[in-house]
């Protein structure tokens, strides 16, 4: 159960990053928001598949 919660949190962090990416692309500065979105996406993926 604890592992499932950990994966859900990691997926939520990555999903938040993808949300920033999608809405950032339609903003006035898409390059900036793309870079900003990479931070939570990377954290979510590394926390899900990184070392335990």
C-alpha cells in the first residue's frame, strides 16, 4: 500500500509538470514555461523510477 501511495504521489508531481507544459505553451513565453515544467516532470519521474 505504501508503494502505491508513493507511485501516486510521483505520478501527481509529473502530471502537474505536464499541466504546466501544456498551459505554458500557449503563454507569451513558451520557452520559459517549458523549462519550468521540466523540473516537476523530472522530479516525478526520478522519484518513481529512481533508486529506493
